[in-house]
């Protein structure tokens, strides 16, 4: 029995093996076409939209629920199928999903190295918000772990409140968002490809971070790296970063990554001093869901 041909936009809760293979090939084509590094996750996005042309997967959008009130959206269209309304169909699908969630818009994420992403953002009327560098550890420049008074340890369900509170203080999160962030961490702790850490000073947690692994690409991402404001500028961040990098490398991960806003000079200086270098810059553009 032959399957009916697939055409147009489809929302899929989970990709099957064939779709993952097709998406990997599509990402490779798009990256190679403009020498890009698309910030696609493909592991656990909140929403995934695929676009088929005569049963061939030619477009994809993933929506990441990073912020409680606003999603981040990244997508791609095969170079041979651009300017054929595929991108606009995917965009409309993302807008529809936001409206269904009661959200007024989302952030469209584009690799600033390529003209197509910025051109698409401009054509949709999106407004520029900010940029982030993706940074990768340079093994040659990596310093030895810094000794200090902190004890870095794996976090558990008992640590959720402390971890979220530290993150909220370090990144000035809205207190109303804390319950959702707790729920997200609860789910993250059950993910075998995600680890959470707390840094204790005299037995009291003052810093935290999490590590997300992408096994197929041997990449590990350091996220939510923060220290309580009253404990900043005391070398604690450097100790945390060098220690977690040492653990990640010892576990065999070949690429250690993190992301930081381009105007965060303090964080940039710390990351550069700890052996990281900028590899890609991503622009974030505000898109109205209406």
C-alpha cells in the first residue's frame, strides 16, 4: 500500500527517523549554500513545522520555548525552493501557533553571515532587537581549571527552587515567570542529554548553569550560566566556567559552545579569557504574530 503524497505545511509533534535524516540533509545544503551555521536544535523544540513539495521535505521551522512569554523561531528553505512562498507559509504557521498560545509575537533568529535570513526578516516587516555571538572553546587556548572556594555539583529535583531563583536574580527574570521556569527545569532533569549544576559557597548555592548535549554532533552547550549579583566580580564565574569545561572535555565532547549577547562586554571578556572564540553571530528580529 503506497502512502499518499505529502504536500504543503504540516505541524508535527515529533519527527520520525526519515524526517530527521531529511532535515539533516536540508540543513547541510542550506548551511553550505551560504556558509552558515543555522541555530537549529532538532532535539526538543516546542513546535516543529515541516513543508513538503511532492513528498520532498523542502522547508522547516522550529519554535523554541526559551522565554515564558516569547518563543524563538528559526527555519530554513531549500535554495531551489526559495521565492515560492514556502518561507511565508512557514512564517504564517509560526504566527498562527503564537496566536493559539496567546502570544503577541516571536523572535526570528538569523545567521548574520548570510543575506537570505536578514532579507527575509526585512521583507516580513520584522524589527531588529539584538544580536548574540556563538562561541566555541579553542582547546589550544583553554586555561587550566581555576581553583577557588566554590563546590560545583549536579543539581537534582530538590534544587529546582534554588536554581531558578539564582537564574532569576542573575538575569532579572520576571517573578511571574518563575513557576513556568520550574516546570521547564523539572522536564529538563528527566532529559538524558541535559545536566544542571549548582555552585555552593560555604554550603549555600550562589551560581548555576546547565549543559545541553547534541550526541550526533559531539557538541555540548553551556546555558543559563549565572551568579547571584552580590557574588559577582569575585572570580566565581571563572571558577565555575573552567571547572565545567574541564568536565565536559573529560567526558569526550569535542565541541563546547555557549552564546552571549554581543554588547555584554563583561561576559565576552570572561569567555575569551577562558579560551572561547566567536564563531557565528545571530540576529534576533521581532515578528508580530498578527
